[in-house]
C-alpha cells in the first residue's frame, strides 16, 4: 500500500479530471485510488487572491504538478514557493505552444530544474501518479503527527478532523495532544479515502474521529501527536535563506508570515543582522506558537511584497 500527495499548481479545477473531488474550501482536494494505492491532489483554489492556499497546497506535498499556460509573475511566485518549500520532485505540463527552452531561465538553479516535462494527457498522468504511489515507501514507526486542515462535528460520531500524517504512525485508540494547546484527545476511528483502518502512516490522507475534545477547541494548523520530541516555539532566531528575486531589505518591525505544515502565523522581526544580504540572521516573535520537529523547514512570506510575496525560508531550531 502506497500513497502520494501532489500539489496541483494549475488553473482551478484542472484536477477534476484526475481524481474524485473531496473537501473544498480555500484549497480543494481530489482523491485518486487504485486498490490499496492512493493519490491526494491539492489545488490552491483561492490563490492568487490569497497566498496562504498556495502555501497549504505545497506544504506537505511529495510532488508538484505545474501546468503552465503563460509565463508571468504568478507563475514566478508559484515557482519560488515550490523552491522555498523544498518540493524537490515534480512534473511540468506546457500549454499554449510553450516550449521548455522558454522556461529554462526561470527554473535554472531551482528545484524545478529537475522536474519532468510531460504531456497534457489526463489518463497518462493518472497512471503515472498511481504507479509512483505504489512505489512510495511509507514505513515510519515513530509516533505520528497530523496537522489539521479541516474539522467539524458529525452527528452520531462527534468531532472529526481531516489532515495528512506528516510523519510517523497514528493508531486507533492512540492518546494524542492537540498542540499548541494543553488539550488531549483519543482517536476513536481512522478513515483513509472513505475506508476504515486501524492505523495510518506517513503521507496518508486521514479523517480521525476524536473523543474528549470539541470542535470549538480546535483550529486549522493544530497538530495531533504523541511524539514527545515535537516542539512548540513562540520566538525563533535563525539564518534566513532569501531567494535571488527578493529585493526588500529585512528590517526590525516588518511583519512576515511563517508557514509550516498547515500553520500560517504572523511573525514580527524583532532583531536582524545583515538585513541587506541574502542570508540574514533574524529573530521572529510569533503571534502564536509554531508546532514543529527540530530541523524542519518553514517558509517566510511577506504579504506586502507585491508580485512576489514569498521571501525565502528558515530551518526551525
């Protein structure tokens, strides 16, 4: 059994012919299943009006599918997001008579330089993704972590959350913390693509029915986990890696957004060293704590940045 999560960076509804439509909000998810192998496709429905959906679409992606109708500023911002989020594998579909040579100056030196150019053939794309899902390894015995992207109350069931297993394994009846709060909950049941399971592992798209917690106590971005090593951090000092296209010097008082998993948190710069350079050391005071494993990557975004709102990334301590 394998699974794959794919960020679909394309005109809205492109994925409707690739999988079955599921949850729809500022992001839209589509499911593709063959036997025990599953693919989850995520579209940033409310992008470009809002940047957060683009980040949420790529934050837990194993692959990206980039459909290019035109070479413009929006495409550039999407490519920078993929670079900053570290989505190292993917595919590019060119339309409107575009050719790879036209894209080469933008992709050079980025993760997209290694993406595979493929034809705009939905049947072939489905088969390719299912094959890759079948070959994906998902064994991970650590206690799991599930960032929440949607949550609601189901009559007769109670509190249900939707999310992806970021790492590790989550099992039925596990006792989990709902970080960054102090609340705890128990897993009543696990569903993956509408089927019941006793456990879910890294990369699985899950619905968890929970005991002892109400929907009013949850929020998007909260992390359900029993991992004792996961961290909750309110202030971060780290070396930022700014992208070459970023032109704004970093200054004290600037408010960025820090993106990690399904968290999109306002973060004010309280100290900066070498703010004119591409590798400044910044101290960020977060509006609310970020939940993360040590050494994970977080994307820096500046909503006042104009045509490019993605600045770079940091490694969380």
